[in-house]
C-alpha cells in the first residue's frame, strides 16, 4: 500500500502554483464566459442526489439566478398538471394552488449534509493528516480566502440578496420555453398546448418568495474547491467523490436550487465588472449580467436599481436630490458621483494641495452638518475624461498631500495601499 504523501513545507515550484490555481478558479467562475456543459451538469446533479440517497430529479438549466426563481414555480405547476393528466380547464382552476413557494427543507438539508459528510469531511481528513498546519495556513490564506472573497462574498452573496427583488420580463419569457423543453425531454410525455398555455398564464409574474439557493454550487464553493484542487495537484488529495464533485463544479453551473424531484441551476454570468478593491462596480454599465438579460447594478459594491443607477451616473442630480435617497450607503455613492464643481461648492470645500498630475485635495469642514472634517480628491478619469470626487481617509487627508492621497487609492499586488515613493516613480516614468 502506498504511503500517503505528507507535506511539511512547500517547494518553490509548489508556491509558484498557488497563484495559478487561485487565478484559474477566479477566472473560471467570473470571467470565462457563460457556456455550460449540459451533460456534465446533469451528471453532477445526479451524483449529488445519489450520495444523498434521493431519487434523481427533473433537471433544468436556465440562464441566470433570476431565471432559477422563475423556473421553479413554472416547472412545479407543469409537472403537477402532467402528473394529474389534467385537461386545459382543470389546469386553469387548479395550477395556482399547486405552485408551492416553500423549499423542501428536508431535501435541501439532506443534499447539503451528505455532500459535507461524504465529500468535504473525508477530503478534509486527508488534508489534515497529510499537510502540516504551517503549509495549510499558507495555502488557505493565498488560495481559498482570496477566491472566496472575490467569488462568494463579492458576487454570489450580492446576487442572493438582490435576486428576490429584481424582476425582468425578458428573463421570464425565456425561462418558460427553457422549462417546457427540458421538462418534456426528461419526462418523455406530451401535454396539449392548451395545458401548457394555461400553466404559463397561472404562474405569477414576480418572484415574491424566492427559494433558497443551494450552498453546493460554484458561486459559493469556488474558494474551498480551489484550495482542495491545489492540494490534489500536489498529490495530497485522492478522493473519488471529490473528483466527481469537481467535474460538476467545472461544468459551468453557477447557482441553483435542489428540491424534491426538481433541480434548477443557472449558467455563470457573461459579464462581471469590478473596481480596484474587487467589489462589483461599473459607473457606466451593469456590474454583472447574464445571457438572458438579467442585470444588476453596483457602485463600489453597493447595489442600485436600474432607475436610480441611471439617475446617479447621469451626474445631473443636485445635492438636494441625493440627500433624499433613503439608503445611507447609496447616498454616499451618489454624492461621489455628483459633478465635482457642484458638490465642492455646496460643501464649502477648501483646496489644500494640488498633486504633480493635477489631483486636487480638498478639506471639507462640518461634513453634512455632522461636525466632522472629511477629505476628498478631485480627479479625472484618463480613459473617459470624466471628472469625479473620491473620498480619502481622514488620517491620510490631514497630511495635506494630494499625491499621498492618490497613492493610497491604489493597491499593489498584495492588495496593500501603494507607497507614495512608488506612486511618484510611476508618475515620473509616465
């Protein structure tokens, strides 16, 4: 019997592999397009239900997280109608009562608990026995935590919180045809078009009580997967069920819901925009978008509905308009998007320093009538010629150096603020 490989310290080649694995998973989850391997996704769902001791479900793939929420009541109603052999008039009167809005908690928890016991915990025991704590912490901090922070905390969790409140007719219309074709192909029976049309008309048009997304999907577990994948490539992990789970995560599904007899998952996003701190952000376009047209808007990690987003980025709002925004975090972002000249004039800001590239640092006494002195920079976006305000930490602003303030807004490869001397070198070289 081969003795398990034990790692006490990473070699230079192994350390060099860390960022490659980390970046591979981040790019796969967020920036590699939205194609999906349908058969691998179906096989992966069957695998999850098999190890959970559950009957194989009807499997549906849609194009977005919102599509998942639309698909579930539509599929449930369609399956109920098919199961009962209803005619059109019966469907018309009974489909509403058949659409269930609650997740089958037993199935969800059973799938989750079995994945944990048969995959996560068994793989974890291999790692604990074969990887010394120092190596574990080194790899975890550089792979799992960084992938986790970029994929789950910045994208998956934001989408979860937004999907129930967002409604898009384009998504709804696409989901209907996707559900019909996939359900029929798997059930192997036909229902008259009258039944199908009645089912469609009775399913509610808005996601009022969204189902709980599963944790056992790419959007949530990319961090853990990247960590174990790294150890697998080192020869530490050899686990058949993890290999099967890995195939499922690599199939291209991003988020999903697992129910009794029904599993619905969606593709990865087709577009993701982020700021320098890796938060969902775009001041011109949706920060994240899926194939079916579902879009979410963010400014530096703060979510906006489309109408408010467009008002804010137009830079036509007055400070009075902005102060009427009820959400304090949205209000802060909106203030930053105001035309600099209007904002600075309204706040009685005082210019205290101009940097080597023209960045202007301002002191704002009694900011928003709160008796606090704040600091901000007036800058220009070289790619768009747009002028904007960016707030500066008071500890930095008090040093009255616009270049220092600008340097602090940049980050190096490790995510730390750029030292002033490095910033000045970049500017001199430029």
